[in-house]
C-alpha cells in the first residue's frame, strides 16, 4: 500500500432549495405522497414544454463564486440520454460542453496543511425520480416526485490524495451550500449525494491509473470507507498481476464492499445533444457581480483563519464553523480582544451545552459577547473563580443584569486576602493531620485534598493558587 498513491475525484450532487422544480411549477418538497407532485412537463408528455427556473441559475452562480470559479455568462443545456425506470423521459436535461461555472478551487485543511482542490465545473441539471423497494411487494415501484428537482453537480479535479482529504472536501462543500442557504443538505433525504472516482498509481508515476466510479455513496463517512476499500482492491489486483478495468461500481455500505454495475462508460455513451426546447442561458455581467456581493463570509476562509492565524485544532475549528451562532459569538469576542482559547472553551463548552439542551440560539438569551468577555477577564484576573464564573453565566442567560451586581448578590467575589486565607489553611491543617502526614511521606495527591478542603471551608471563594501556596508553606 505504501508504494502507491491514491487519486480521487468527486462529483457532488446537491438539490437546490427552490420553491418549484427546475422546468415546471410543481412544488419542490420532500416527503409528500408518491406521485402527487408531477405534471405533463416533468413527465415529458407530448407537447409539454419546459421553462427554466431562474433561481436555480442564480444559486449555481453563487456557488461558483464561492468556489472561485469562472462564471460563463453564456451557457447552454443538453439532453443526456439513458434509459432507467425512474426517468420517464428517457433523458435528463443537464449541461455537457458549456456549464454555468468552471475552473475554480476550494482550499481545505488536513493535518494542519492547506490543500487547494481544483473544481472542474459546476453545472445545473434536473434530478431523476426514485425507485421504491419493499418486502411487501415484488419488484420496484417508481415515485416521480423527485423527478425534475433542481440540482447542481460540483465536479472536482483528481487532486484528492486520501480519504481524509475527501472527507474534508465534502464537509466544506456541504458547509458552503448551507452558508449560502441554497441547499438544506439533508443527506437522509438525498439532498446531497456524491459519486466517487478512485484510481491508484505507483508513487512518482505521472500518468493516472484507470479509474473506477462508485455510485450509491449516501454519506460522507461512506465515501471514506468506499475510497479505502476501492484503493485496497485495486492495489491487490495490480500486485496479483491483474489489470484495472474502467467500470461503474455500486457501494454497499452495509457489507463494506463494492460490486460491478456496468463496464466502461464515457460521455459519448449518453449521446449528448443541445436541448431543443430551451433557449441559451445568458447571464448579464451586472447580475453576476450582484450575486457575488450576496455571498457571506465563507466557511473555508473561517477555517483557515481559525487554524492558521489562531492555532485552533482542525476538530475545534470545524465545530465553530458548523454553527453560525458559535462562530459569531467567538468572532465577536475575539474582535473585542478576549483570549481566543478562553473564548473557545466557553463557546464549545457551556454555550454548546446550553444550545444542545435547550434547542435555542445563544443570541436568544441575555448573554452578549461584551458580557462574556467581561466574565472571562474577571476569571483571568482571579476576581472570581471558574466555579463562580459558571454561576454568573447561568444568571446571564436568564437575566439582563450587570455582572458585578450578580457577584455582589451571590457573594461570589474570590477571597485573596492573605490573612483570611492563612486562617482557613491553619484550621484545615489542624483538622487533617493524617493528610499532612501522607503528603510528607510522598503522597502528593494529599495536597489536592487539603486545597479542596480549604475551598470547601471558604464556600468556593478562596483564591485556589494562593491557597495552595499557603498550605505548602505551612506543611513544609
């Protein structure tokens, strides 16, 4: 395995969150009774003519901007001809030669290293229907509700070199779609799916190996497992003296293996030709510029800032980026000058816990970034303890109140008066002679116990670091 390099290209299909389907007025909605959202247009009945959904084109352009693509102001649509039971037209309207977007890239971070993955193209197309299988009946049934739903297909260059890079790429594509609010990305509903192209080659070899495409990859974790399985299969076949045949394979995630669906398949097999019922797509330059201005700050940019500029781990950076609320609170506190690590601990700790348990946004509470920064600074100055800080935090969630008022109301100010702490320390040592003896006999954990007793005696108000120093000075 170590003598080979994995080469991966991905094709991500994302359903767009438009009100209606791509070429008709049927409602674009998941979970409705089968075959209740169909019409003569999406069923391709004789004489029915499609009309392009303008919003779908706008969404494709926005994704193109987000992935640093060139936007083609003039593009066309093509018929992709193939027969399958869930495609009543026996063709799919797609884009072959001139897509809406092409020649882009997406920056990802894997193991602390920035990798730029090329984007070959983003094109619009319509989704096919869905086959239903059940033990209660023989054969399969066809539900055409999904037929005609707007899709964009995002095709990467074969720049991905590991399953970890593939996962990072897919995660960032999903987050970008969500930040743009153009797809709900519900994998359980099939809103985002991917096909995986895998080949292997000897390290140092320039030419690509023969690729195999895997279909039916319905989760990003399944993509990781599929890539690792397929690379291993190909390497073992080559090492045994065999050759890799270009084919399309079906990934079975339950069995953890892929099986052959069909052999060599190329673009000409689909007999693409220009869609005769639709006009050329023309997007004015002013519209392209306007759509670019609508873009929010993108997750890839945030990830790079968090990891490269602030030194946050990849896992923690992803947890921030995945939540608008968490990243917004973090960004606001950072801009106010709070210590990034301290803010991170609060955002991924107590704030995350509150949001998960309540199902609410942190911005629906009385906690603001300014108050969180003040709370952090009081803890860092040892005015209050960490435990007291959590009491203040709980109060700030419920009440629009000044932090100093909470501290006074609940008597949370930390005791740092040396004489007062010395009195507590002497009493604890007097009452815990055995623990003092244990410490003097080398049992260092006895010190923690003694400090804990001091904190208990002070009702959590003692400055713990001062308390520890005083205990040590008395027993040594």
